[in-house]
């Protein structure tokens, strides 16, 4: 992905990004459910690489399934490109794990930017101290085979009730995860970066005791002048 | 599919089929949610042909999407082979329709054996009098585009929390829908057909006032002899 | 149970009973979830006989479990006294059946007054034409063993989020099921029977075009006089 | 309301109306949850008159509350104008009734067009044979006081997750209920009426065995000519 | 509000307050769902000032809505009196934010005592370090317009399934939020303050290894004497 | 319980235990819902002692109920043997507390190994700093009497949708709680302990940058040799 876009997205909150997308008509881009496991993990930005689960079947989903080198979960973990985000469609079901500490460590070691599931991860006490962003709906000790069957990789999926197409740009912060349609990433990043400057100014004013009237939204021209001066002063 | 198997499955209840499958280790084969819309519709038996939805996206899922002859929902409706069952993965979300009266009529006209979604169908007042089996979770007037994006056909899916692989044998009665893994269909049909004979005998005895002790399950040899006589008499 | 009370309860709606119980401080006596399967079935009145399920365990809950004559589900079906209502605590989970056509037919044949579960029954197409009241939350083909373990009979249970103590009086109509604490049954029946007379009068007046003001509740003395005359005329 | 609009809306399905509204950018106009209690009831069309419930409080919501002639539920029932639809915000909670047989009979007697709640009604066996449309999520015997406090009438509310402003046009058929923003009612009715003609033609063709390709949507000019002829013939 | 009452409530846990209210017949006063975002925030006590959301409508709820100085969310933020608690009815839906960092900072700056929603707030990473109590059900990046329409302020609402009337006293600690009916606040505070003394004594005894028998509840007169001595010693 | 087994289980994660149980055919042994309140609490291992709640009834569940020394909740707290785990069936309902700070402190003081409910505990700010493991689904201030009736102790129950028989071995870590059937505890502990050694080796290799291919699962003999050497070196 565009590195300037990546840098900008690292500095824009998911809250701001949802507003920028809403202006373009997108109402459903914030993943419902997934939360950041380690609050101290770095921000997450990267194109989506997807894994899809369907419900497990008792004769197919035994531990022997992992002996197959083409098992989509294991294959996906080795093939997800560095810089991408590993996004898992677990049908919103956290009763069995989408992945665990070993596979997530492998993804981190391979340079992947983070991992997201709308189900649960296992080994969460380890993930909670891992310097790498993982997002899930709930801790889930059981192996995926108990309820999930990894069926394919890099198809369009739903995750947290949001459509995720391979290559869409996933952004995660301490609030959660946003999916930006690929073709809009540069424009959304640019506008979000700009909007963040304004919001920082507004936040500073409000913290200093000013009313939101005329300031948020900025309908009063005086505030626009103050903003211009503030930006100049800070070189933003 | 094997026509003898089809005939047998038309005479076995979904309740009996789940027990036969449970004996083989399958606990999760009854679709949770879908109900028969027209109680007078014929029984449904046929191999699964699948359609998969992911969440809709505002820029892709406009009414213009249907102008594309390759739109998977419309394409699927024309390509689902006669005798098959049209099975839709709607992520269990009935807030927009998986299909409506016109498309379902087309499927019926094409000789498809029935349609199932874990979401909802629209035009349900019409479906309620259509001589053809449709199963869904709830009536749903809005067009699928509002929440669903048809993404591909005939991949393995989940429907009603059950794994459905293309070609699996779907059986529907007034209780709901069972999915039988393809390679087990003949054996399950044969055993289910046989078990139905026994259950009919047991039901008749119980209705006549006999205790279930020794009869259900049939641990008393006297009952086994009575059953043998009963079968002879009826030629079953 | 008191036969006069039974007769009265056969003539009082569950809606009226919940109001009579509310006057005595009971807010939680209508079972949430269970619905009547056969709308043409007779009214249901009788003391509760309970069966309790806990979640199934794979090594205990095999089909062989039914070979044990002490299996609580089968034992309960043979021991529930005639005139009682068979009430099942299925933890509100209809994903596997609480019982099916054969066992419910046995209960009917034994003179039991009806059956209620907060899960699901199987063989519902048969139950839908059986001249006997069964109440459940959803049709459920799979055998109970798949998710439920019958653990004991006639202990206090929860059913539909309502406490049910053995001997409490269960009343079912086309709306659902109410549980009346045993020691209140006679008083509640008497008051409910009386209140039904008043409501029939009010309903007749309202259907004839009268306002509810002063009539429902009956704060206008004129209405009380009209009611007195109406009762005299009809001998109620 | 405009009587021509009312007549047209009586002939257009809720499914068609949601599509017409979707074309104008409205995705959320079909009430999620409410179902028609009596399938033989007439169609429902009329402006919304609203009642709002908040959770009950033990000291305020006693049976004495109904003695107050200004109690919003009772007042609303007497004040809802003839021709309007009585729409109740019950916060989607059917654990206690939004209203019962007597009040709903009064609304019918007063010429109100129908009643809708996203909770439950009581006395449903009576409602199931009443020649008047009532829509709810589940049968609910307990009086509203147990969980609901009627707080005000004719304010904007949510019902079935849809915004309902007083005066919006509610339309109900056997599938459910749609809310049309007041200022769009005439245009939506006209377009829906027109679209129904086309859909009737398409449905007839499909039932006769024609493919949906080029027909639905009608991209093939031959079909447009056939439609023109069909309309002429039938005077539609 | 009464400042003595405020001081006492700052020292009583929500657990104790629910018990005091239960003694008076109130079962439903603890908000279900809302959790404290910043565990280090000060305790929250103050009268309720309410904001009500209904579902959003696409033509009304655009970003332009905020240009209206009378927009209820923005107006509420400027009008909620210092010392009050800002309580939002979001219909329990956290899929879009009830408010975000800037508005909540403004409330804090204005001397408001805290903010509560049964939906979600946005900018939660900032809220997590803000020295001010905010309670919500889940982090929610999207702007409220996506699903919520701010419709009015200071009407009675439901929040977390609890009735909240303007002026009711809201109390929040690390466990959650209790709503005390306004007219009971002084009495409940006094009794809760007293009960806290007893519970502190009991907790100390239990931590020291004493049995709860005769101590909790305090049925043994010896414990009452010990309590009297303990209080004297500590001047409580 | 076997002290060697206890020692081993203190060193095995719940994730690993679910896999060992899955190999033996157990899919449902991880409690869904309960989370550790104090992440710094010690690991929890011990046999289950159970308490069962049914829904409360207004006339039975008053504060006076606690005056009865045989009240099952209070009795259970005094009788749960040291070393055991106190497991509560709250029907998955956290709207009222299963227990609070005083009773849980008493259990800790008595040497009980920990406490688990599928509902909620109260006094959670205290529990969050208590050096003792408590697991619940959500903070819950209200006293249990508001929704729960303690009915009996040490019967088989469901907790978090898992069957728990008295004497089953409960193991809790930072991820959640597993229930091991009593007769399997020694074998599962031994195998889990062994599997932990292997997983530690794999995790170390993966963290060092090795691929999971041939390593996880360990199908490559080279890795088995490396493991053997690694174990020798570390004396594991």
C-alpha cells in the first residue's frame, strides 16, 4: 500500500475515519465486536488478507486436519504477506478459537501488521503482553476444530458484520477496527489526517473551557481564524 | 442423486434422520432457525446448491447491481440444477430478504426441489400458498441489497449454524431441514427408512396404551416378536 | 388438586391470571418462550411434575443411556401422575429436543394434562394435530442427547425464566402458560373466575362502541349497575 | 391523509414499498419483529399515532395507575384519530403486554386502522380471530405495568428499530409493517403502485416458465414491449 | 441536591444501594450494561439530565444536522446543569456512539458529574485516561448519526432497562450505575451510609476468619455487641 | 484430589486442556462467559462444589430468606470443602449477583480454591484487588434475591453451558475455566503437562522466526530431534 497513506492512517483515530467514510455514504465500516487484547500494542494499518471459517463437521474437523499442509488456517498463516492484516470470518462465534498464541506469534514474526477475528483467540494471557495488535470478541480456549472449519483464504468475507474484501485497508486503534474500501484509502487517509488537526484544536479549546457552540461544528468564523493561527504556530 | 435414496428420504422425518446421523457421530446437522413457510408444501429432498452473502457495501450494492447478468443471486437462480435445493448463507440475518416471490417462482418453475435460507424471504404471503417448500427464519420485506451482498455460488457455506457442502443432501419436512453429508446419504436413507418402520410400530403401541418400558428402546424380546409379526402383516 | 379450582381455571385466560397474581405481588409467572403447538388442543390445567436437563456430556449421553430404565426422561414419562402437567427445564435451549412424539403420546395416554418445555419438541408435525396441549419454544428435530442430559425429576426448576415448584398449578391457553404457586391456586382461580365475568361484560360493551372511560377500570358507578343487571340476566 | 394515496397503498406490498424507499436512500423502514396476528385481517394503511413506554417502576406502576384518566395508554386509546395506526414503542420487549383485547377492540370500534407494537399483545387468541390488523413480536399475557410505563403520546419513537414520527404513513400486509416518511407518502404510493403492475407481469411470465434474464430487471426491450401490450390488454 | 446526601452517596457502593432499594420494593434500579471506562475516575453522584435517541433516518441524520444550534445532543451538552449526570437513552445499541471525546470533555469542563449511556461512547482511548466518570456498554467509533437521532432532552427515559426520570439521583462506582428515585434519595443515602458501616465491620470479621453464621445477617447478639464496640472505637 | 495432578494442572493452560479433552471426544468443557476478575489472582485448580439457582419468587425471596441458617447460598459458603472450587449455576443471568465480597472473602478464608458463576458477582471493585480467583460474566450490584433463588447444593449443574458434576476438576487461568470430568483428571493432567513442554518448545522456535510447517503439528522428524535435545538441555 501507499506508504504516505499508511503513515497518515497511523495518526488518525478509527472514530475520525468512520466520520470521513460516513461523508462518502458508508455507514457500516466499524467492526462490531472485535476489541484490542493488548492496550499497549502498536497501531495497526495494512491491507486485508482473509480467512473464512464455516461450521465444523465431526468427520472432517479432527486434529488430523492439521497434518494437511494445505489446511487453510495454517496455509494462511504462512502466506499472509508482510504488512497485511490477517482478518478472520468466524461468523461472530467466539465459542472456539480462531487462532492461538503460536500461530499469532508466527504472523508477527513474518511481519504481518496484526490479526482480527469476530470470534475469539486462545492463549489470551500471552496475547495480552505481546507487542503486536490482536483484536477479538472474547477469550476462547477451545481449538477451532470444535466449531470452525477453515475453508478458504482471501475471498471477500464478513467480519464483525462489515464486508471485508482482500486488499481493503484495515486500521485498528484502542477503540477497535475500521475497514476502508481499497480504492478510497488514499483519499480517506488524507481527509482523516486533516480532520484530526481540526479535532485536536477543538479538543484543546474545549478542554480550556470554551463552548462547543460555533466551534464544533466550526460555524463561527472567529474559530476558523483561531484555527488557522494555531496551525501556523504548530506547523500542522 | 440416487433415486432410491430420494424415495426413501421422502418418507423419513428429519427427527429420525438426526438420530441416524447422531449414531455416526454427527451432532450438528439440523439447521437452527429455518422453518417451513407453507405447511402444505411437499417434502423437500435434493443435493445442495449454495449461494453465499456477505454484508452489503453502500457503493456496490445498489439496484444497478442487478443489471449485471453475472450477479451471483440472479445467476444462481438460473443455474441451480433441477432436483437440487437452493441453500443460502445469509449469516443468520433476516433483516433483509435472501430472495423473493419472483426468484423463488423461477426456481420452482425450473424444477428445483426447494429453497432454504437462514435469513428471511420476502413476499411471504405469496410463498405461504405456493405449492413448493421454502424455509426461512422470518419474513423480511427489504431487498437483499440493503444488508446482503451476493458474492459467490456453490462454495461450502454455513446455514443455520450447520456446514453445507455443495452436493450434500438436504431434507426438509414440517419440522425443518437436515443436511446429510453427501457420502453418507445412501446409508443414512436406508437406516432411516428402516428405523421409521420401527417407530411407526412403537407409536401405534404407545397410542394404544402400552408403556414405553421395554418398548422404546426395544429391550424386551416380546416386543421384538410383536414387531416382526406387525411387519409381516403390513408387508413393511 | 381441588376440582372446583380446576374447573374455574379451565375458564380463565392466562392474561387474566397474570393480573390476579400481579395484585398479589407476583410479576414473573408467565413463561417466556413456550407457545402452544396445536391451537385446537384443549386447555391445560394441572399440578407441575418437573424434569431437569443440564448440558450433555459426550461420554454419558449416548443412545445407550436410554437402555437404563432409570433414565430420568423415560422414568419421568412413566411416573408423572395423571392430571399433572409435565414441565421441562431445558435451559431455554431449543437446539435439541426435550421430548418427541412417542413420549408425548405416552404422557397423553397416561392421562397427563399437557407438556411444557422452554426448549423444543421434535415430531412437531405430529404434535400439531395431536388433541393434547404441548408448549415449546421452537421445533427441534435432534434427540435430546445431543445437547441435554436428563438429570432428575420433581425438583424445583426454572422454565421460561419462571420458578416452577412441583405441585404448582400450571395453566395453559392459546396465549401461553402461567405458573400459579400451589398455595394460591384456589384463591387465584376464584378471583380470576370472577374477574372474567367482569371482563366479558366490558368486552361486550366496548365491542358495542362504548368508551373505556369509566368502564375499564370501572370507576363509573353507572357501569357497575349495568354490570349487576347484566350478570343477573345471564346468571353469572 | 390523501385518499388516493391510501387506495394505492392498500394495493402495494410492503416488499415493493421497501424497494421504492431504498431507491430514495432509505434502508431502514421495515419494522423488525412485528408480525400480523390474524392473517385474514384487512390491509392496514394510516398515519402513525404513537405511544411510548419506558421501563416500569414499582411505586408508580400499580393497578391504581389506570384510575388516572390521563394515563397515557388509556388516553391514547381514546384519542388516536380514526383512520390512524396506533404504534407503540415497547423497547422491543414482549415480556409484558403493550395492550390487550379490550383496548384493541376499542381502537377498532373507534375506526382506527390498526395497531403495532415491537413488544407483545395479550389476549392473542381473541386477536387471532378479530377482523382487524394487529402486529406484535410475541404473545404476552402479563399486564403492561409489570415491565412498561406508558409515558407520553405522539412523540417521535422507535418501533422495531425503525424511526416513527407522528403522521408517518404506516402500511401493513401479511409480511409486516413499513413506515413511510410523511412527506414521501404520495410519491412512494404512486411509484409503488406502478411497480406493482410491472411485478405482476414479471411474476406471471416467470410462473409461465420464462427465464428472469432480461426480464427481472427488465433489460431486454422485447420484454418491455410485451409488458406494454399486457398492460393495454388489462387496462392497468 | 442535598449536599449531605451527596456526601453520603459518595461513600456507599452501588451494591449496598441496590439492597436498600430492594427493601423498599425496588428490584430494577441497577443499569444493565453500562461499565466504567476509566477505573481511576472519581465516584459519580448527581441528578439525572436526560437525552433521548430514536433510530436515525437517512434524510434527517446527515452531518448537516449538527449545524442546527438546537440539535438536542449539542444543546443538551451545553445545558446539562453542573453537578448533574448526563444520561443517554441509546436503546441499548452500541453500534454507533452516543457521544465522543470532545462533547464529554465539554461536559466535564462545565462541571457535570459524569455521563452514562446504554450504548457506546467513541474516543474511548482518550476517555480511559480522562479523570472523569463515563459509563457505556461498548466502545463505538461511528458517529451517532449512523444509527441514532437525538430527539429531545430531559424527558423520562429508559437506560440500561431502568426507568430514569429527570432529577433522579444517579450514583456510579467501579461496579456500575444505580438510579435512585428522586424522592427517596435522602432516605436511601442515610440508610446506605449506615449499612456500609455494618458491612465494613462484617467484612473485617470475615477477613479475619470468622464464620458468616450469625454474622451475616447479624442474628447473633454477640456480634451486635462487637459491632457496637467497633463503631465506638472508630467513631463511626 | 491427587496432589500430583493438582501440581500439573497449575502449570497447564486451559487452552491446552481443551485440546487434550477434544482428543478424548469432549467438545464442550470450556465455560462460555465467565472471565477472571483479578488478572493477578493465582491459578485455580480444585474439585467442583456446586450451588444451583432457579428464578426468584417474590414471596420466598425476601431479605428474610437469609435468616434461615439452611439457606443454600449461605450454607454452601460454609460447607464447600477447602481446596474445592465453588461453582454456581445462575442460568447465565448476570442481572443479579450470584454472591458478593463478604461471602467470597469467607470462601477464600476457608481455603476454597476459587469461585465461578455464569452470572455476575457484586462488589467487583473489591474482587478486582482480592488475591483470589473469581470468575463471572459481568459485574452485578443487585442482591441475588432480586432474580435468583438458591435451591440446592452439590447436584450436577450447568455452568456457562458446560455440565459440571460435583467432584469434576475445575481449572482456571487468565483465559477462563475448564471443567475436567473427575475420572479423567489424572490422565488429562499428565497429557496436558507433557503437551505444554512441546508447545513451549514450538512457541520458542516460532518466536525465533521458524515456520510452523513441519513444526506445528510436528510432522518433520528434524523438529522431533530438536525437541528431544531441547528437553534434555532443560531437564523437562
